[in-house]
């Protein structure tokens, strides 16, 4: 992909067009996503990780980090690598630290307020879908790009207790749904429905990403 990003990051910022910033970053990283990576954009950070939480090498993503650096300019602050193990060269994810454009440039603009409202509405819709789970005693924490389901006291439960709600979320989120991960009693991730688990984590793209 060429470095034809239409506008500079500063141009978007001055216009207060936060949604366009998100979409342009998504465009810059499109080839990376097509090759099996997930990109999560938050306020002040961009996280790059392999789908299904597989490990990867830095050379697989360094070109795209440079493209982001070209686009963001002075608003590209730094990046951090999370290694799979202390002695490994494999990475779990890379987090890029950037300016929090929604507060730094135009938090009071109509565009920024619309963005915040969209994020709030997405989180509220997800909470509504999971309301029955909370009614029967589950704890649900909803963030911009992930949620966690567990018992308040971390007691174990069957995946079948929450399977229907995971399916409802998948149907609601559509192509923004990025999958789930369960944690078995004792803290080890696993796939399957027969064992007792203590937590379900569901990942998804924020509603801003098209």
C-alpha cells in the first residue's frame, strides 16, 4: 500500500474528524488484518495482535508500525512489545502509544461527542444483551473492545451457562466479533465446553471501525 493517506493526521485533528482518523488507521493496517492480525484502537493506544492470540515475530508488523509513524507524525509517541515469555523472541502483542486525539484536539466538538456517544451506545447495547446473566448473579465488565463474564467470587461454572449469550453477542456484533477465550479453573486457557471455567473473555472491534 502506498503512503497516500489523503490527509495528514494533523489535518484530521484540526477538522475534529475523529471517525476519519480511526478509519484511516484501519486502512493503513488493512493488509496486516488480512494476513491474520487483529487491530484494536483505543483512546491513546493501538494494539496489534495475532488472531486467536497466537504469538508472532516483530518483523511481521514493523513495516506497518512505520506506516503509522509516518501518518501520525509527532502524535506517534512510542510502542511497547509484550513477549510471550521472558526468554522468547515471540510476541503476544504490540501496543503503540499515541496522542489521545478525542481529548487532545476536539473533545468538545460535535464530532467527538458523537464518537463517544457511539462507543457508549455500543457498550449499553452489549450490557442489555447480557442483562439476564447479571440478574442470575454473573459479573459482566464491558470495555470499548472486549468484555469479561465471570462469577463475582470467581467460582467456576460451565460454558453452557453462558453459551446462549455469547451467541447473541456474536449475532449482534457481526463482523466486529473477534472471538472468545475461556479460562479453566486453575488459570489455564483452553477450548471446549466440558470443563469447568472461571472466566469468558470476548473480543470485538469498536463500533467506529468499518
